[in-house]
C-alpha cells in the first residue's frame, strides 16, 4: 500500500485557478447542511477549492505526523543519497543489457526511466514477470518507471536486475 497525498499546499497567486475536482464540499456555503440542496457554483474563498474534499480524513493526521517526523529523523539528503545509490546500481546493470537510461544530470536520483526495445519485448511481459517475483514497477510507453522506496534492500535490487537481465539479455545484440 502506498498512500500519496498533498499534505500542505500553498498556492498564493494561483488560488483562484481551476480546481482538480469539482467537489460539493469545496463550494460556497457547503457547511450549511440545511441548505445543501441549494447548490452553489462559487467556491469557498482561498485555496479550499484544491482540497478535493479530503478535510474529513483527519484520521490520517497521526500517520502524516509520524511520516514527517521519520523524514526529519532520516534527513532528506540521506534519503535522496540512499535512493540515488540504488538507482545508480540499477542504471549500470540496465545499460549492460541494452536499455537506455538518462544520465544523472538529466534526471532526479530518486526515480528512473528505463527505456527498452518494444520490438524485443512488450511492457506487459516485463510487468507480468516482475510481478511473479513480487517486484512492482510501472510502464510508461516503452519505458519502465522505477522508484525504489526505503524498505527496498540489496536483495530486492538484485531480484529486479536478474529478472530484467533474464528477460532482455538473450535478445541484446
């Protein structure tokens, strides 16, 4: 389970832009439940239009607080260095089997796009094979998006590299 959400959003000059979702709770007078059926087209003032109704998810606050504290304890730079090291290792191995990976100066260290030749293998086959090894990535066209998390260890990285090597190296010219 991966939970992604915007915890805090400061949008200043953009606070009157189009919202991501046209939710009833972000509308003007939405707190007036007696008149809720009198639908309002205007939004509440400020950036409330961007909260997509998630203000009722207060049970997430202790988890968000703990997660933010963990990030502070681990230090952002340390997290980035750890993920960058995993991705550097993956990059070296993927290039050896004929995949194209952007150089470090053209990407962030925390995520990789690994381009493969679709005439050799389809993305669905890669996804199916990795899934049998409990490895989950996403396909974007003829690229795999790899974004390791901090629970990943060396064994996990090796499983990914071996699976990709087994899939692609026999076809690499």
